[in-house]
C-alpha cells in the first residue's frame, strides 16, 4: 500500500472529522498510483491519519475510509452496510415504508457511495474512483445479505466527470422487468422505474416534507411544479386538496405521476408538460391563483463558481411562485444544492417577496430526512433546504 503525506497544517480538517483531502494539500501527487487505489495517509511529520481512496485526477485527491487502517474488503463493506441498515431499521418500520436510502456516502462512512433500497430492488451510485472500482465487491455483499431481485447501477451524475469516470447505467443483477417496483410510504403507493426514473428512480429525500404538505392541503387548489413522479401533488390530494396541477418538462415523469394517481385512486388532478418557468409565466398571464404552490426544482448548480447564476434562478423561480399564491395561501419551496447555503436560499426568497410585494411568514423549515444523515464535520453532506411560507399582501 502506497503512503502519501500532507503539507504542514493540512491535517487539521481531517482531525476535526472531515473525510476529504484536496490535491493542493498533499506534498506530492504520484501519477503511478491508479485512480481509486487504497493508500495510507500521514501528516507531514509522519503521524498516521488513516487509509482511503486516492485519485490523482480529482480535486478531492483522498477520501478517508478508516482511521484504524482497515482495508476495503468484503468484511469492511459488510460491516458498514449492516451498521447503516441497523439505523434505517430503527427509523423506518416496514409498516411505514419499504423504500429508504441505505447508504448516504460520507455520512455512513462510505465516501462517494449511495445505495437506495426500493422494496426488492437496490440502486447504487458511485461518485468516487475508489467506490467505482469496488462496485462488483459491493454488489456481491448486497446480493449475499439482501437477496434482491434486481441491482441497478445509475452512474449518470456529472460529478463522476470530476473523478475522470465515465457516465453509464446498467442492470448488474436481475432484469429490467424486476427494476420496476411498487413502493409504499405512509399510506401512498408509487410505481417506479429504477432504470428510467430520475436519479436512483425516486426522490426519497423529500419524504418528510411531502408529509407536511398533507397538513396544509385541506381543500386547497394546489400547484406542484417540477412534480417528477407526482410526490408532492399526490400527497396534497391525499391530504384533502380540492385539486392538484402537476407540472414537469418530462413526458415520462408525468406518465408515472398519472399512474401513481390512479394507483392510489386519487382524482381532481391535471397534468401540464412544459418548462417550469414558461408554464408559470403562462399561468400568471391567465390570472391563475392557488392556495398552495410547491416548488421542488433540480439543483441549479453543481459547482460553487456558478453560485451567482443559481441564486438568480432561485429568485426568479420564487418570484413566479409567489405571484401564483392566493392571499393567505402557502408557498413551499426547496433547494437541493449543497453549494447554496440556507441563508442564501432564504435570502433569495426574501428578495423575491420584496419584488412581488408579498409579506412572508416562515411557518416551517426542514432539511433532508433521517435516512440522509448529516455529518456536522462535513457541510457537504447537508444539501437539502425546504421552507414553507404563509403568504399575504404587503
């Protein structure tokens, strides 16, 4: 196993619980070590830090796996995955849901790895060269313990390009037929396609916030923008909404949303296909107003350098949303980019309210659910912001 050394003082963040070292913090960047290889990391004065994955082609050059010096073999992954499973079993009894994030990367001690479990199927994503290199071993561990009917690898994130990794998706166990699953989550069922759906097949990270929407939805005319599989809009209907208008640019997403509405015997919904900004502008021109407007956009930035344009987009989106809320109605809005801080996110909404002459009262704020845990030592693991406002005129 190769040994790498940090420059003086560059160990401090790691000693405080962070799991990454960047390329400018290492004394050297050996090119003869393969991307994803396991190495030992030391301070400049040869104090052992731990073992982890090295990638000479990435800004994140080292990802810490074990401060005790363990190597990533089958026993290592089995122990980590079963520890993660034990936490989820405490949080999500089978009666509540059969879908949850099993491994949330760094937060579960497996940097660069995401594992989502959907009923009898499992979806993986690898964001680091080290985890990508170990996917066959990880799949063997999952197959041995969970006996899934299907394992799908969804390595399509542009974040992989930062690691010098190709983008692809494939079924490594089972068939595409078995990648179609029906999951349930506190009273609602969803038909999902783990090979074709967004991200890993379904957005699990808004589960708590979707439940909140039920409390606000009684008799509400609801607008759900970026609806995807219909999660927020269907929860509004389940909570007694008078109607729900579901907006998405994807025909396939709207088709799944309609299938989910029918699966749950929900009615009084309408589907609008189109760009969210264009659709909202058209609804404003038609003088449409709603009791509850929900905005759940994709990440507007994958890097800090694009933060100004992302904040501009959030302000523009929330300005449109506020113009569609009835007086004494609610705006529920979110951001899933970890580069956008909560202060910046709330700031864009405040500026949007001033531009639209709306008075906002923040009645609920939230983050990602418990199966997406946050490491206090790693702000990067805290990415989801969700806020709900009571909206009146100035």
